């Protein structure tokens, strides 16, 4: 397939490109924000075409792609609380611009979304793809809005689309503002690990390589117009993650509790039966994945 991958120098996008550079004709598109690093793609740079541009205003006169995979997004909840307009611009308007590009070349469009669009699932069954969206932060609201535009383009224009909603990713290349790399970097320096509230918030975790395999499975086998939850069932509190990182690093760092951030969701959980029905299942346990991740950050 001839693919355009946006957000390809960021965390999940770069891992996806590396896993598929030998199998597909890939053009990568990235604006190289603070969360991206062009050197993440050094191992495959001779097999890809790189375009440095912003998805909010990027255009091609005669685009020719079989599929566009949109990883590009602002993703920090903390930053979204301080600057929601930034998230509306990139995550909503940027997605619309990429949808227009897909229309122009009649390409399939795959939107990479998040379990956060479902909101807090405390006391509820795991979220299914048909559940109501109840985003709690400007970040998750912007992703939910983008999802709705993708579905609207499918209905209005007949565009072939899919949406994947994934649980919390971790692994190499993740920016240090995120929970696991932030805790790892603090632990290996014997600095304090800062935890919101009492550390009771529950998240479902997936290693980035498993997520990338799931995304390709949807691209190759997903039914047009469908949404697919990508989860593992491995759910842990923030405190459990912090303690696992202290154990994996052998650190004696202390844990400090701070006030809960505004609109914090206490639990995310996904029902991923539709993904299993496509023949995908995760291969990397949280224990093994965390070991690999710690080794990568320690080696940097």
C-alpha cells in the first residue's frame, strides 16, 4: 500500500512507521513539535519520504495514496487545560484538513483516537464502540470532535474510514511529559515521583508495538465505517504503575501526592471484542513491556 502517515515523528506514529517501512510505500508527514523527533526514524530514513508540514494547512496538488493514517495530535491533558484552542486547531481542524486530502485522492482514512473520549467508566462495564462519548478534558473533547468528523465524512461523502480508540500506550519514543517515561526518568535519578490525588486512577495499558500491529490489522481488515477499541484488559492504578517502575529500576525514590487535576477521570476500560474478531490480540505483557521500556530510557 501507498501510505501517508501524519504525526510520524511522534511516539506511536514513529513506531508504526518503523514496523511497516519494509512492507509499504510510506510518506511521513510531521510538523516536528516538541513531542516529535526526526531521529526516531533514522533506522528507516532510506525507505521513506519525509514531508515537514502542519496538518492544519498541508496541501498536495495531486495526492496519490491508498490510505492516510492520522496520528498527528496534541495529546497532553495538562496542556489542554491551559490552552484548549491549540487542541481544537490541531486535533479538529487538522483532522478535517487531512480528511479533505483523503477525499482528493480517494484514500481510506484511519483516525487514531483514544479511550478518553468515553469519559470516566467508574462503576460501568468496559466501553463499547457504540457507547456515548462523554469527554472530560479539552484534549478528549477535541479527539471526540475529530472522531465525529471522520464518521460524518463517511456518511456524507462516502469516504472509506475507520477510527481506532486505544487505551494508554507506553514504550520507546514516548515524550517525558507522559506518566510512565516521567516516572522512569524520575526513578533512575532518584527524584520524587509526583502522583495526582491518591494514585487511585485506573488506566488500561498497551505496549506501543502491540498497538501498532492492531492499527495495521484495522487498516488491512477493518470494515469500512467501523470503530475499533484497542485494549488489553491489563488495568492498573497509577500507584501500581509507580511501584512497578520503582521495582524495575531498583530506585529508592519517594512518592509525593498532589491535588487531583480538574476533570480527572478515575477509570478507563475498553471492550475490545471487535478487535479480537479481526484476529488480533496483544502479545506483550505489562511486565515485559515495562522491562523493555525501562531499558530503552535507561540507555538514552
